[in-house]
C-alpha cells in the first residue's frame, strides 16, 4: 500500500512537472516573421474584398492570394506600415536591430564595393529572443553582411582572400558565416542571388544541403520559395532534431520572389496564365494605378505570378503549423522589405518616395488573441522589433538602444492609451529625406552641390500622387520642415549629424 502511495505521489509529481513545462511553453508564443522581397502592399487580394479598399491609398492589384487573405481576414492589418528606407539591406538593418541606419551600420545595399554591414555587436531581435529561451531559425535571404572575396572558385567559404580564397560568391548578398554576424541564429538556411530557380544555398544543417558542411555551396536548382517552405516544414515537424522542442521558436523567413528578374526563367509559371488573356497581358486590367506607365510596367504578369507563388508556399507552411498543433500559440507576421513601383511614374523597382515603393503589407495574426481589424497606425520598421517582443511578453528585454516604439498595447487594443500613436514616419533615400503622415508626403532632396528641391504629395486629394506640389506653395511647409528636422535629430540621422540642408531645415 505504501509503495502504491509513493508511486501515486511520484506520478502526480511527474504530471505536475509535465503540466508545468507545458504551461511555461504555452506562456511564450512561437513567432514566425515572413517577409518576401519587393512585395508591394497593393498585391494582396484582401484589399479587393468587401470595402477593404477604402483603407488603401490607390487601387488594389488584381491578384490571387488566398492564404495571405486568410491571415489578413483573421488578423490585424496595418494599412499605413512603411519601409522607412525602401531598400533591401537598410530595411534588414532596421528590422533586426530596431535602430535607424546611422546606428546599425547599413546605409545602402551591401555590395562588393561597399563597407556597409550590420554591426556585429548590435543586440538584434534574434539575439533577444535567443536570450529569452527561444530556438531561433532563419530561412532565405540575408543581405546584411559585408561582401568580401572570401570564397574559392567553386563557392566554398574559406574566410580569407589568400588562395584558394579571393573570390566573390555574388555582387550583392553574401554568405553569413557562423559567429557574431549570425546574431544567435540556431538553425540557418540561407538562399542568395536573384535567380529564383538557381539559388546559392548555405546551411548549418547538412541534411538540408545534401550532406554539405556549413560554408559549402549547394546548388539545388529549385524554386527558392518552394525549397525554403520545405525546410521550414521539416523544421516545424522536427524531422531530424533541428530544434529543441522544449523551447518556443522564433523563425524569420525572407523569401526572394517577387523580386526581379521578371522573366519566364525566374517565374513560377504555374500561376502565370491567370494574369493573361489567351497568353497576352491586358495591362489595362493588370495595372490598376492611373499613374502607371504600361511600357515600364509590362512585367506585371510575371510579378503577379510570383506573388501568387509566394502565397501558395506560405500556405504550405501554415498547413504544417496546423498539422503540428502549433497554430494556436504562434504569432504570424506577414510583411515585406519594401514595395514595387510596377510602372508607376514610369519607374520600376523601389527606393523612391512614392507610395508604391514606401508602403508595405503588415499583418499580425495570433489565433484566439487578436480580433480582426484594419488599423491606420503609422508603423515604421524599427518599431517591429520592440512590438513583437512586447506581444511575446518580453517588453522588459527590449534593449535600451532600440529606437523603435513598442506598439504591442495598440496591436492588442486599438483604444489603448499606453503609448501615443505616431503622427509621422521618417523617409530616407541616398539623396533625400522626408516625412510621411498618411495624408501627406513631404520630401526634401539635394545632390552634392545642387539646389534643394522640396515638394509635397497630397495623398488625400491625390492618392495616385499625380501632382508634385512645390513646398513653397503649401501652408504646411513650415510645420513639415520642423517635423522632418525633429525626426532627423531624434534618429541621429546623417543629415542631422552633417547638417545637410541646414539653411532650409534649421535643425536647431
């Protein structure tokens, strides 16, 4: 009898320990941050549903994105999220560090003729989640490392320019080696180069790269989004012990599509035909913005096909989350590093002050915790890190040097007064600075030795931004100059440090 009592006590204790571990794990939500490259805010089918388009500046794109639409219809959608410096590397620097460019080390795209790179001692979002007991995984494009010729001719990383090193793997993005540059990432699966069906792949998981070691190049000749989704599915299923199941996970997934090139060779063509009529693109239907030049935007069906492909493979990962029973306690975020002009104003690509480049999708989905709504909070990139940490209950772990604001209270309750809603966001480009308020866009540009050019867009009266208004003709000029100067000072921007346009902006 005494033996049975002891066994019962022991069993009760073990059950209690198990429940305690489960409760501890449940108290910390998993987090997945998904951000395809150059995915414009307009390219979500969600905006064409019901009266959702009224929250959007300009017309939505005619795209099919059922899985992203589902996330949006069940989550909180931010209609005024912006990419403060709409370029790949600067965005990643701000996202990872929660700091603006002058503090995080990245002021342009990392390239083999530049020194830009994310500071190795920056306390990044991956570091903080790791320190808080999370298992950290990263999949896809990195583009935060200084690009040096540290490879053999066949693409193996040797870490030296001495022979057999001395070769580059790519002009832009490069392999991120183990150590400080990885910022506490436990599971690493990197794809690089803008060739969607021929990514250069490196991983610290030999089974993910056909037996290769960390630093040895793998060329699987697969569509990168599909390949990454498969590796994330394996990670979630923990197919061969990739992650510690006693820890919650923080995963970042940086897809390369729908980034250019926009060609048949780099497009997942299964989704192409729906954007053509008898094999031809009807640009009158595809280019929904009045400011779009058809010649400049003729690649629309390729862009949209890859948008739909991205949606499809995100869906595969969402299905696995549900299959593993992880969807109930996982915060899922969908966003992008910047938009895409798609022929608007006769332009392609990004890094422009126009809304097609500046605006990014931003959805936060947390089943059972967040109710669906569309919110006009002006969300800047450095705000993402503190906000996600706040949502995960880690607000006390937000590093002091973080310049972004924790808006977790507003995410959870739009009427919250814990933190003030921002009135504006800073815009940065190589030769310009600006202020986005939602209703207005104010931009100041100056190339070396040339005259200052300052202009407005009235986004409310002119959502297509068809008319540039000289700043001198706007009554708001003085107030916006003051706002811009204050933002530049607050973020310790190079313009403030070097007193660029001081006579006009009057920083002091």
